[in-house]
């Protein structure tokens, strides 16, 4: 299992920020309808977002969002074959 340790946010107004652990080891269920699959993806994403939002420094959150969006954007790149100009 991969493990990482990152910095947590500083307390705000005397409210301590507790450390968190995220375990990504639960097998994805089979036989779900498309809507059930979408709901499960959303629930998992919401749980991860809630934990990270409440524990990471704002700068780390911003950098994470940037990195994730860059990775996602690269999946939409389409390479077209070179076309020679006939004219």
C-alpha cells in the first residue's frame, strides 16, 4: 500500500485541525446500474473532498485542484493526423 504524509492546515480561531487518513482499498462493486455507479462515484468524491477541504492548507488545496485539472484536461487531447495541403 502506498502511503504519503503531507502538511495539515493551521488551526483557525483555536479550532484544531485533526489529521486524517484516507484508505483507498475497497473493491468497486459490480452489477450496478449506470445511475448507481454515478451515485457511488459522487459519494466517494464528496467524502474525499470534505476530508481534504477541512484538513489541508488553502495553498495545497489550490495546487491539488490545478494538478487534477491538468491531468484531466490531458485526457481530452485529440491528435489529428497531419493533412497535406492539396492546393
